[in-house]
C-alpha cells in the first residue's frame, strides 16, 4: 500500500516556520497576486508610487533566465536597485520597454522618460501603482482560463503550458544575450528524504533548464554541479534558500509536497 501521510509533516513544518518568522501565519495571496513583488528603492523619493511587478505577465513571454541572467535582475526584491535613468539608457526594464521593441506583433511601451504629460502619466501607472487594479485582475483571470490548472500558487501549471505550446517563452535577445553552448541535459535523479514514509524527491534538470538554463541556479544558488555537493534542509528551503529562492515566491509553493516528492514508497 502506498503511504500517503507524508504530506502532514511538511505542512506542519511550513506553518511552524511561517509563525516563527513573522509571529503569525502569512496571508495566502490571491492567484492574481502570487508572484507579485513591490519595488520601492527610489520611487517614493521621486514622488511616484512604488512599482508592482507581476511575474505572471512576463512569464508568459520570457524565460526566468533571460531576465535574471542576461538582463541582470537580482533574485531578491529590491536587490537590483533599478533607477529610471537606467531604464532610459536601455538597461533592465528598458531593454524591452523602450517604445521600439516588438513582441507578438505588438510594440512594447516605453518605461521611463525625463518629462511626461498628464496623458502620458497613464503609462507610468501601468507599473507604478498604489492599489490593486481591477483591470489587471480581470486580465489575469482571462489569461488563466486558457491555461492548464494547478491547485496552488497562481493556479497555472506553467510547465504543462510550455510543454503544450500554449506559451512559448523567449530565451534570447539579439544584442543582449550571449551565445550559449548546448550541454547534455542531466537525467532525472532521486534526492533521498530524511522523514520516514515520505517519498524521495525526483529532480528534473530538463524541466528546470527550460526556464532557468544552468547559470541561474549554478553557482549562486547551488554551489556545486555534482549531486550531493550542496547540503540543505527543508527548514532552509522554507526560509527562502536553495529551492526556496523561487518556490513559494514565483514558482509553485513548497506546500504542494507531491509536486516534488514523487517517488512512491511501498509497504
């Protein structure tokens, strides 16, 4: 008989960590808010609302690797310290949001400018916003209805969406991305768990390289490329390290235990 009680220890651990870190359990975000980050290094100083960045908007068009490796965005909120002048010079957001680049037959709007009229301010508040936008929420729900469902996170199974060709994320920008060498993809392998009765983790490099390549995870998140080199625990993952750098924040949450612990155990 397959053991199914392995979910309980992890869920209890996740809840315990949430309480320990913040004194209270974190509020579960709405699907349209999952993966959204607020960037406010310089906005308020410049008299602008902070930037609310929605990962789902960009994830349907571009890989994670493209933005976090080629464009140089850090993996933690506010770590890149993007300034309006950087965007105007064509860096970071300004790489694509320059008013010239076209994607899917549509011109991408320009992100920042030195001067703007009252009418042009409507462009600014596409990113700089003070409150939730009903328009953006409706846009998300229209998009999500076309995508394969997932039970947690933002309710979209991005892996299946990519496999079925429902989305075709771009991984290369001419003049920005460096030429990559095609490497042999490592076969799936098992990572043994330390909790009795819990299935081992089956890790797939193939699934992760579609979005991340190699450079996003190695060597900053996982030091070595040899299996077993980097030592970590579930507590550290829930603290936002290693797998937790992406999962719980943008990729599906770690409380969805059976997405990773897939090797069945038998009595």
